[in-house]
C-alpha cells in the first residue's frame, strides 16, 4: 500500500480511500509513464473478479476513484481508418439489411466488439483495452439500470448470468454478450446496433431447409413447422442436411427460469426440476415451478459418423408462456461446429467401385415415395 507515501493527497481524498477495502495506488503506480494504464487496471479487475460479486464491486469502487471523471468517451469522427473493407460483411449488409454504411475488417480475437468500436471512433484499434476497462466499470456502476432494460426477458434467455458476464468482461479476448454491448453504448454515449444475417429479420426470412454445401462454424435459421406437427402427433422428427450420416443424437431439454433478476437454468431429473451443481450433482428445488411458467428449450446434439469432431446442434422452443410469445415455436436454429471431413459412404455399400458419397433423402421425397 502506498497511501500518502509516494505523493501528497488531500484530506478529502484520504477520507475517501480510508473507506475502501482495496489499497491506494499513486499516480506513478497507476500510469504507463504518461497516461492511465488501462491494461494493468483490467488485470486488477480480473484478479479480484475471481472473489465473486462483492470482490469485484470493491475493485470497481477503487478504480472509480483512480480514474476520476474519465469513465466516458467524447470523440469526433476519425479522418480515416487504418484497415480495409470487409467484403464478406458488406455482402451480408447489402443482402439482408441495407446498402448504407461501410464495413471494415477488425481483429477477430475475442476483443472484436471493442476493436470494432475503437476503429469506428478513433480510426484504429488502440483504444480497445480502454473501452473494455470502462465497460466493466459501467456494468458494475449501473447494473440496476442495465438489468431493467425493456427487452431483459429475451436478453436473459440468450446471455450468461449478469455477474458471470461482468467477470468475463474483465478478461482480454473474452467474447461479449448483449449486456456488454449495452454498457459499452453508454460508455461511448452512442447507440450500437448488432446485425446478424437473417436471424434478426423474423420468420419471413427463415430458410425452408439447411442449404447444401460446406458448412463450417456457421448457423442457419430454419422453419420447423413440420417437425412441430410431427412431435405433437408422436411421430419422428426429421432434420435433413447433406453432410452425411450422423451418430444417434442426444436431446436434452433446458428450462430457463427468471428468479431474483437472474436466469436460472433448470434440468429435470426423475420428474422433478433441479439445479445442476459442480460435479454433475443436482439440487432439487423445494418449490417446483409450474411447467406453463417455463420456456422449454429443446436441443439435439449430434456428431458426424465420418468425424466425431464435426458436430451439429439444433435448438427450438416449445410451450412458451405469455411473457415469451416473441419466441416462435415454428423456428429452429441449426449450428455446425468444426471442419467438414468430406461426405462418407453408406454403410451397406459392399464394393469400393459402387461407393458414392452418402446424402440422406429429403423428408418430402421419402413422404412421396410412401
């Protein structure tokens, strides 16, 4: 602790620091020689985030005093950008959203949100760490405001627990969720709009089936009405693609439950709702929620028979309560992870000469053949 040893501070400042649990840092210890050292500030936050919510709250209280009034950005449009056009993103923007605006390449290292905002505001990525640091502070300082967002129910469905996300934001190269996007928008005092191909455009842009061709680390928004009808009729669901034969899939259901401003993911064991603890241990809820109050998220996990490192996950919702009616039960998300090894052969082919890449027949074709 360097309280009043490295530099003189006022009696008022002394009283402020005396109330904190964390030690005082003099101007030399908190700078990189010229300016505030945001990298070391982020490291301090990450270290103390491991102690839980109270620990990171006290860490942020110290950083608030260290940084003073410099929690926000005020900047002008940059003269130019130190990068090149991202033509893939430009194609997505023009096909699904708008022809206005420009698309720029940024470093995709987990810090891409902060790299992108730094690039747009300053013409380069040099402010990325400072933006991440200030986003952590704002997420803690204005937690109640962020968690009262009008779309909080939907955000909680797709984002990590808020406290977990705050801790993640302290780590370099950690990916950001909607919570961090909302906080960053307040830091720079400008709106941020996230754009995704097709997914944000509603059911009208959902595809009738998974497109053919190579699919690696990508997802698709697919119509699911036929499978919903089959499921309600007790018939087998069909998930067609042209990747080849899949191992038998597991289909665990998840039940996200809003509670005390957080989203708890429940599982069902022996007919009872439980919270999964570490070590695959399950704690049965004393008060069992009614099924009609829960969103049921169904998931189908599969591994390709030709290469078990290539995986597919299919997700869809059923039994949505009134507060979640914007979640359509007639749509599903199909995700592919890994490198497609090339299509395999049907297992019943006996001779190599007769072997042709195996592609499953489409459900509609099989239905006509019956």
